[in-house]
């Protein structure tokens, strides 16, 4: 085997719906979520060549990300290489565009792309289900990125059912410049809510459908993390109000934050709104299509 490279684009996601349900016996909370990829991508370049022993060399352009076993990309590569019967010298270059700690699934998407890219480079022909099961060991959001662009996600995140969404929308992502730690958000949610609301009949019905139009989703959007996170970070509530005043059909926290997003009917309105937020030097704003694939790749 000669040296072979593959470039993989790894999309961000938003949670159009995120319900946090009862705590499971394993300590994780059950969730019900509708996720959708959006057109903001990190980029991975994977290069493999024969070696006498397996080796992983990871480079990342973001100073806050370690290039060692604490990085999900590194751990994803370890999981794949541990399951093949030949040594591989692997070099990985990661270019970050998705903000860190943002509720956009950047690390999970990078991990999924690493698994998919390596299986293609090494000719493993693993089915998507096998790759998703491997990804589940790294994080609850990882399996989704094999099944997108839109999917209903339940359990702790391991139960993913693809869903076709018809119509088109543009998404404005507004990151306030600080992260929200997921564990903290779960703790605050448990401490501040009186109990777990049952899943609505509308969401129960939605979970069984194979296709849905964007116009049907807009009235259903919600995120259980908004109330407790907004208490600590009122600027996020202000961003939500600003998105709505700029013409968003709906605005919501993605994941546990800290990124807010607005759904817009078209590109021009989305880009106009993003340009307003971009005037604040503390914020990062992106106007991107609600589109893409689980992971897109090109040699």
C-alpha cells in the first residue's frame, strides 16, 4: 500500500427539537431530538501508509485542542486501527471552523468523519451501522453524523432514524464567544425544573414519520436547556430576540449551547441578519444552508 490521502468535510448540526427526558439506569438522560446538519464544516485530511507498527500523528490548527488521546479524532482513529490486522502509519490534519463548546457537535462530527474516512482509505467496507456503533463509544452525538442530514435521535443518542425534510431553509448561527459545558447544563436543568414533561402527541407522531416539511417543524421547535442556560447567560436570550427581530421564523439554542440559531426562509435574509451580529467583535455569526450530508468527502 502506497501513501494515500482523503479529505473529509465534517458538518455542524443544530437541534431543531431537544427534549431531555428521564434519567436512565446507566446514568445518562434519555433524549428526544430532531437534528439537522448545516453548511459549516471542519476539514480533516487523512493520510495512511504502511508501517512496521501503527502510529497516529494528529495536527490541529486550533490552539485550544490537544493533538493527543484527549482529542476525539485521535480516539476515533485508535478505535479503527485496533480492529484491523495490519500496522498503519496515519497522519491526520484537522482544520477547525466549527466553534468549540458550542452545541454544534463539531467534535462528534470530526470523530464520525475520522471513522468513515479511515474505513474508505483502508478498504474496510464496514456498514454504516457498524461505524455508528463504534462512534457511540466516543460520544452520544456521533452516531447521528452517519445518518443525517436530518434524523430523529432517541435513547442517549444511539437510536437514530433518518428523516427526509422537504423544503429549504437557511440557518444563521450566532456564537457568543464563550462555551457552555454540557455537564453543567444537565445539572442546572435537573436543579431548576419541577419534573419531566411527557413527550407531546405531536412529537410522538413525528417520530414515526419518514418525511416532514420544514413548515411543519417550525411550530414544534423547543429546547429544554434554554430556560436554565438563559438564567446564567441572559445574553443568549437577547440573541434569540434579535434573531426574531431580524426576521427569523424561529430562534433556538442548539444543544446545551452556547450557539443560538435562527431559521430563515432564504439566503438573502439570513446573510443580512448574520451581518448585523458580525458587527459585535465578541460574536461569530454564520449564514449557512440547512443542507449537507452526514459527512462529505473528496479525495
